[in-house]
């Protein structure tokens, strides 16, 4: 509520029918989101955090994430009784965590920052809480994920009212 989170999403869509029995559709998408307080992990900190935290530090960070994807479909009807539907989705998603912090108290949006300069990336290392707690190790949660999903479904109506699907 008090943070600087925002997002932008673009997803145009085009469908083309080169023949009466063939349709091709393409829907590229671009998503960019910045979340001011994304949960990262919890770390044991007995006696160093408020009593209602269950002796755990709840670590948050600012997440800057960009995602590029496409939805590609090809549908072909060979006969009224035989058709093929295909779907392919390439995806690339990358995120960078900065401005690591922990909750200052429960039921608030107040944080204790770890002294990192806002806008800089975090590399593997030891973190010393600004409130003088015990240093702890925090791995680099940045990510770069790529995937390709796809499927194909062949539908055959071998008798009126009976259908066989092969995926």
C-alpha cells in the first residue's frame, strides 16, 4: 500500500484464416512488474526479532521482473470428422532482487533495510541486519527462466457420436 509497486502488460492478438479449414493465431506478450516488497525467505533469529515473529526474520526485497512470451495456435480441420489442434508457448522470464529488508513489526509496512544501496543487485554473501542482529548468509535469488511448452491434439470422430482424442 505504501510501496512503489507497479506493472505494465501488453498482449496483442492476431488470428489469420488462410483457408476455410485452417486458422493460425499469434499472441505475443510483454509483462513488466516491480514489486516493492516481495517475500524472499525467513531466517532463524532467536531473541533478535519481535516476539510475535516466532524467532524468524522475514526477508523481503524489491523485485524487478520482465517476462516475454507468445501463444501460437494452429488448427486444421482435414474433414468434418478429423481435426488437429496445436499450441506452442515460448517464455522467457528474468527477475532481479534489490533493496533487501525485513519486517520491522507485524501488521505494518515498515521495514528494517540491510544497508544496501537501492537499485544495486545483490550477490551471494553475508548480510548484517541494520538493527545489529546476527549476520546470516543469503543466497542470490535473481533468476532467468526459459521454457517452451507445446501440445497437439488429434480429434477423430470414427462413428457419429463417438470421438477418439490423441494428445
